[in-house]
């Protein structure tokens, strides 16, 4: 359990660097869509996305704030609309003023929201692991009951 907690904590701190838009932009090394498309690198980064591209999923991306992962982007997809349609409560995409204009208290409230998303992400991982372990135990026990 401690290792998941440590991983969660380090992922939370590592992701905080992505408040810097330039660091989000440079994650999109092999993004397939041009600057004049609705989901250009710049627009993806402005909406909080970082690239998770792999060879089999070249358009995989995750919102650094709400942790929502989306794949199969099309050139006419609007990154902000996509993020809010899949994660209604993403406070980063619901900001009513520029991030650089936030006061300390507003930033701390934002960080609290980001922590909430990370905790939910870990909760989903733990529940999935629990279900897998329970299923494995069920299968092992069924060998003895015939
Ligand atoms: Zn988001």
C-alpha cells in the first residue's frame, strides 16, 4: 500500500510542472495534426493536455489536472470541449481568468482540486487491483469445489 501512496504522491508532484504551458507543449513530439487544426499542439497544451503517445496510440493524451486520458483525436476535435465533456468538474478548464493572474489562495484551491482528481485516480487503481485479486482468489478456490 505504501508504494501506491508514494507513487501517487510523486505523480502528483511531477505533474505540477505541467502548470507551465511550454512543458506541456514539448510533450507533443510526434503529434499528427497541424497548427491550423482545432486540436493543434498549442490548443491541446492550452487545454491542459500532455501527450501519452505510443506507436499504437499516437494521439493518446491526458489532462495533467483532472487526469482524464483520451485517445483517437481527430483534427476537428476541440481539446477544451473534449476535456469538459469527459470531465465536467475539471477546474483547470473551467478557470475564469488566466492562470498567471491567480492569487495564492486561488492557486491553493486549484491544487486542492487537482489532488482530489489524483486521489480518485488511485482509488480506481486500487479498486481494479482488488477486483482482479478477488477474481484470482475465486478461480483458485473453485478448483477445490467440484
Ligand atoms: Zn482536465
